[in-house]
C-alpha cells in the first residue's frame, strides 16, 4: 500500500514537472516569436514563422492560417503546413472559404475559439469533396486586432480529442501576437503601395509637364500607363462634342492591323452609352459584359476584363481611358482602380492645359493680325515685357548695334515729343484706367510718324501691384490729312469745304477703327464666325429667300451673336478677375430698380413665370457687376430647369447691404456640388442642351460678390429646387 502511494506521488510529481517544463518552453517560444515577428513585414513570412514555431510545442498534422479579405466575407489561406498526403489533392480554390462556413468560417463569424474533438461527426464541419473521411480533432482560434477579427488559425490532428486546454491557451496567446504582426504588415504594405502609387503618378505628371498638344499628351499617357497598371492593351477614346462619337486617339498593345482602316477607331454614341457606366469615376467591365460588346469594336481577340477611367477637361472635353486585363483569367484589383482615378485626374488636367495653351496661341494669332502694335510694359521701369511682331514693321530701325526694336516705352518717341510723352505716360500710370496718348515717333526708315497709344492701367488693391498694356495705332495719314486741310483752308475756301468733309469721313472711319481696336484690347469680343453661315445664306440667296425665312435667319444671327457675346464676356471677365485687374466701381444704386430692369430685359427666360419681390432702396454697389450677377443667375436657372417652370427673384436690404435671391423649382443642386458649382468651368448635372454655357456664369457670380466683399452660395429651396443667394455689403 505504501509502495502504491509512493508511485502515485512520483507520477504526480512527474506530471507537474512536465507541465512546468512545457510552460517554460512555451514562454520561451512566445518571447522568441514576438521578437521575430517584430522584424517581419511580409504576410507570407509571418505565416511561415508562426507555423514553424507552433510546431515545436503543439503536436499537429495540419496547420492553416487564414486572413479575412477586404470584402469582409472571404477567408483566404496564406500558409499551410502539414504531413498527410491525402491533403495534396486540395486546391487553393477549395481551401478558400466564407465567413460562417465550416469550422474556420464559424470562428471568424463568432470571434471565439472553437474546438471540435471529433470533427468528422461535428455538424459545423464541412467535408471537402474528394478528401477521405478521417477521425481528427480541429482547434480554431481567431486572429483579432482589438475587437476586429482579421483571420483564423486552424490546427488539426489525427484522432479524437488530441488538443488540451494548454494547447488552446497557447494558441490564443500566439494568435494575439500574430494578429498584431499581420496588421502591421498590412499597414506597411498599404504604405508601400501608396508610395509606389505616388511615385508612378508623379512620373506621369512629369511626363505630361510642358506638353501643349492633346495628341502628344495622349500618346505619353498610354506609354506611362503601361508601366503603372498591368494591362495587355491600353487605348484612349476622345468624344466629338458635336456628333457624340468616340474616336480612338491613342493606343498601345493593340494590333495595328486590327484597327487600321476599320470601324474600331470610331464608336457611335448609342453603343458607347451602353457600356459607359460612369462619366466621373473609374469602373470595371467584367468579361461577361465585354463579351457583349459588338465584335467590330473589340481591340483584342480574347475576352478579358476591362478597366475604364473617364476623362474630363475644360471646357467641354470628354473621353475614356480603356485598360484591358493582362490575362484572360486576371482581374483588376482595388489598387488598380485607385491608380486609374489618379491617372484620369492628372490626364484631365494635362489635357485642359493643352486646350488652354492652344486657345492662347489663337489669341496671339488674333493679336498679330491687328494693324496695330499690342504691348505690355513694367509700370516702374517702363521696359517692354511683350511686343507684337508688328512692332518690327513699324518701329524696328537701323541702329548702331544693328536692327532692333525699342526696349522700353518712350524709346520709340520722337526726341522733340519724348519728354511730354513720358510725362503723360507717368500720369496715366498714376491715375489708372484708360488713356489716349498722341505723339510723334521715329519709323522704321527713320521717318517721322504719328501714333495714337491706347494705354490701359489696372491696379490690384490686394497685392498692391499694377499692370499696364496698350495698343499703338499708326495715325500718320490722319495727321497728314489734317495738316493738308489747314494749309488748303488758307487758300481755297471751296477746297477747304471739300477737304473738311473728307477729313470728317476719315475721322469717322478712324474712330470706328479705334473703337474696334479698343474693344479688341479690352473685351476681345469677335463673335463673327458663328453668324457667318446665316449671313452668307442671305447674301448668296439674294431676293430668292422668302420673307419669313429671311426673318428667321436674321433672328438666328441676332440670337447667336447675343449668345456668343455673353459667353465671351464671361470668359474675358473671368480672365480679368483671375489676373486681379478688376475692381468694383461703386455708385449709389437703386438695386430694386436694377433687378427689375435685368429681369425685364432678359431674353433667356422664355415662357417662364417670374415672381419678383424687391425692396426699394439705394445701396453703394457696382451696378454693372450687380446686373451681371442677376443675368448669370437667371441664365443658370433657365439652363437647368424645364421650360414653363416658375422662377422667384428677390432683392432685400439687410445688415448694411443687399441680399439677392434667385430660386427655381428645378432638380436642385446636390449637396456635394454646392461649393463646386461656383468654381470656373464646373457645371451641375442635367444641363439642358438648348442653352449652352461654358461653366463660368456662376463662377463670375461668386467672384463679383467677392469683389464687393460679399459671398455667393446655394441652398435647397423649400418645396424643391435651388435657391441661389448673393449678399453684397454696402461700402
């Protein structure tokens, strides 16, 4: 009996010693594992280290580590360690599971450890088809970062009830360390991808810097995208704003023989609209959707997933960047979509810049076509910063150092007039505004010529700077006519009469020319192209046009001229505002009368019912700018509301200023666009095509309000629609 008790004590003591040794080994393993995990930032390496270290303390025949994917439903095995040959028949697709399915999915769904001592007879388990039925124990522990489940560690061992409580506690502690390591690796991977994305987009931006041609920009885009996004083919389509067709403008990876001379280079609007899922954000077309694309538009023969990134640039440019997946079974990742969004933004900015540069070149061509010298000069040193090429024809002359043009304003003046001309020029700068100077100058051949200089000075009160520019017009012939008139006046009274009439005609013509040049200099309003077609129709048809048709053509000419004048005025005003050369000319103004007049004279309202509620009161404002504010708000309401809808116009004096309100019962402005609609070249959704605009009207409303020290904003009108408000404080 004593011997039996002694043996029992030895057994207990041996078991205790074994547990103590095991606990020490577990602590050492966990300490060693934590140190190793802190040095790792790769998910696969972390999984390999965890399974290897775990094997030293827990007996298992199979270990899998699953990580939860961004969709929050899919569990993907990132590492597998096992010994049984039966599991070699399992494929990666069969091991992927969903939250709530089987032991792994159940653990992920509950966030709690689950132990099945007899997995074969456990209802929660799911048998993988084709694998043998064996008796095994399965222990599943969730990977948790805080309260969030990020994955599952699954251990299995042959036989029934092969894991104990110590195994479970050890695995839970190990899982907590592993979860932190996996989360750190995920964050590191996100940072690395963000850095790679930023680097790639910076490279694209640098490649497009200084590109002033849309075609060149698109070619560089497709070349750069090939190194950013994995794709077998890349193409850019540009929409024709008139026909709506999409033209293949650039491509890479597309067989040239496949698209050469084929209909693949033009996609009709109806077909494009079927597959253009968004006009603002990148989107993916699955292989099934791509398979429904008409064969004549396919860029490659195999059906593959496609990533589409819409392109939008000022003022009305639209296109699409198309990327075809690298392989037939490959899919674009969320990172690819984010990259596509960045690529589209950078490309749209570059295309907008190229478009504006092209328009600037057209402006310079217009300036060079004038029979006058356009110039810009520094208001302090008088040094020319720009001289149109006509200066060389009129003022360029032989000097000691060779052929040259004047370097500063005043160099070209005749020595006898130079002092007076410079004094008048300084006075013009000090006073600001517009001034006409007449003086003699030295011409190309050294001859004396007369110039009329239209000097325009603008002050920027915020920056404290000035800008000065002008037009030099050769009026030598007019001066000569005047001199001849004075000479003949003393000798021949009848001749004097004839000369005077001729001079008056010359003066009238010269004034007309000068008026035109001033308009070009200040406003650049030349909307002749748009009315040329109707005018030529009247000219060529002569008297054969029925009166009603002729009257219709005349109405169209007038209407188009008014539209173009408004559009160009808005663009020019926006340019002046952006360059800071506009300041409010405040005068005491009856704002109520001004608002009623603007509503009465508007030609954009059609048959709309207008309700006007204005206070009588005089406020110190810039009347012209306030009138433009009302006109642009009415034009905006007309463009974005159906015909026949009501409009409300109010003007109320309050808080030492005036509040202007224009409301409609249209679709309104979405909350996320209420600030953007006041940006240049931004248009709200649902614009009617019968009343074109370039997206600067509301921008001018905001800028004019700011000039007065006020602001403009839009709210939802009670009962539906938009309520545009402008507050102008009194001076």
